[in-house]
């Protein structure tokens, strides 16, 4: 993060976090801003239909798969220093070492990250971000929010997303004329993923009975699983509940 | 008992299985039996997705997998909740039947994307209602991901009643999804039963 940006961003993050809403009792889905969220969801679905889906389709059709993979590897490699910073902030020495090694291997043997030899050496990608750092630091997830363009999130991860956007240490190695490279690689990577999982995403956005609740449910369950590495038994699907007497 | 024998016995019991069974019995099913069930399910899924057969053939294989190894009546009960209690036994049978077709088509298509990959069963642990059997899906060119089966004893047999992919419970997703579908039909269960197989 450039020092010029660091202070306002951290201040904004602190303000947002202190404003995190919390439910009175732990609930599985805490969505007090549903009305606003649904409007943003409408916007996101419209954006996908008009722009993201057609663009990803063109990208996936025109650019051959090996090239898309290299773009994705390149984007992931540029992100890796940011993972290391967050690993350190989380006090996770093991992952910080893992990701540092991964970055060194892929930046050299992997030709500036276009290839991913690290994975075959057992140094697979271990993504993290400031949202996870905030989780490790003990912040609550807050209310469910759907962000424009970025999609499903919660208050804690919304802060994480903003900090992640402006805090990639790699950007300091690019000259001012090259600053477009990391975000462009990221967007291309997202388009590639949208193309690769087109059936799944289309199914969710265009075939669900209510794509808003479907996206919310998938996001909340998956995000909690990612962060805790398990499924909370308290919120498990329990078809026997309420039928114990039979 | 050979695998085929065991399979036909399971299928026979599934066909006879009553709709009234609601709560799981005390752990007469062992962790080994729960794991064996998931091994069998996973072997059949792996066989189906890598069979190279047509989509229609694969989807009907998935229907058979649900028929034999899933507790579809229990899943139906969990998805409908209070509506299940109010339903007639004919509606219960109709809904379970429709749900089986819907789930097989919807998730058969998803699992078809796993072609070229395989699912590896890992371990089993006891949970509140039975067992959680964890497995890993390994797909070419992708990071492996977690697929967990929730297994309970239903009518003396191990059956799975939920599949949890990377923390996402298909039971919970479908409870919401089908709940919305029922609301859209103003709570008309017969209409939902008629529409459900066509919804996937």
C-alpha cells in the first residue's frame, strides 16, 4: 500500500468495522439490509447479463485455454506478496513461508508467474486476504451485504475487499505507466473463471427460484467453511429436527 | 456378501422403506458401515461421470444412486418442514418421488462437470444425527475440494441425507430454493410436486 493511501483506507476500515451490525442472538443469516442488497443484486445480475457474461464468453472463446491458464497464474503470482503480508498479520508463519517460497519459485522457474511449477513441488496456492486477517483478529462477520460488482460479502469481508484492492505490495515494483498491469490481470482472471464455471454461475444467477437468496446462502456457508475449516454443527441441515417424537 | 448382493438388498429395503420413519435410531449403524455406504456411492458417481455415456444415461444413473443410497423421504421432510407434517401420505410419496428426479437431474449435471476427476473418501466421524464422512474431489487442473456426506441410520440401514461441498449444504440450499418455489405457488403442494421434476 502506498503510504499516501494507507492512512485514509485504514481509517475508513476502522470506521466501517466499528459500525458492524450484530444480531442479538447468533443467527445463520443476518440480513438487516435486505432491501438495499436486493437492489444491488439486481444491478449485479444486469451487469453480468449485459457485460460480464458476454465478455467472458468472448474471452474464453478467443483466448485458448493454455493462455488463459497463464494469465490466471500470472494474476495469482502478483497477488501472492499480498497473501504473505496477510499471513504475517495473522501470525501464520507457516503459510507466510509457504507463500514466499511459492512466489520465489513461480517468479523465477515459472517465468514471472506465467507458469505454476510451485504447485507440483507441493507449494499449492493458499489464498488469503485482509478479510481473513480481520477474522483472525477476532472481528465479527457483521451483516450480510451484497457489493456492487464484487457480489456477495459481509461487513467484515467488505472492509477486507477494499483493503486488498489498495494494499498489494507488488504494485511498488511497477512504474507509474505500468500500474494497470495487476488489476488488468485480475479482471482477466475473473473473466476466465466466469467462463470456466459458466454452467454453475448461469444456473445460480438465471435458473434459481430466487437468485438473491441462493447467492446469499452459498456465500455465507462457503465463507464460514473457508475461514473455520469446518461446518458448524449448530447450523447443519437437520431434517430430523422437529420430528424427533415420531 | 458380494457387492451386488448387498446392493440389491439395499435397493429392496429402500423400495420397502416406509414414509413414516422420521428419527434415526440409536447408532446400530457403525462408522465402518457409514464409510462403506459412501465408498459405494462415490464408486458409482466416479463410474457414472467417467463412463463417457450420454447426459441422459448419466442422469438416470444418478437417479438410481439417489434411489438406493439417499434417504429421500427424510430429505423431503427436512426441506418441507411443517408442510411435510400436514401433507397426506400420497403427497409425501409424490413429493419424495419428484424430489428424487429433481435432485438427480440438477446435481447429476453438476457432478458431470467432474468428468476426468475422482472423489476419494477420507474419514468418518460421529455427529449428532449419525456420521459425517469426508471426501475430496480431485479434478485435473483444479485445487482439490471437500465433499462431505451426512449419513444416518434409516430403517436399520445407512443412508446419506446431505452432501456438503466446500461447506455448502445441498439440503440447506434446496430447503431455501424449494421453499421459494412453494411460496410462488401460494403453498400449493400438489402444484409443486407436478412442477418440481421439470424445474431442473
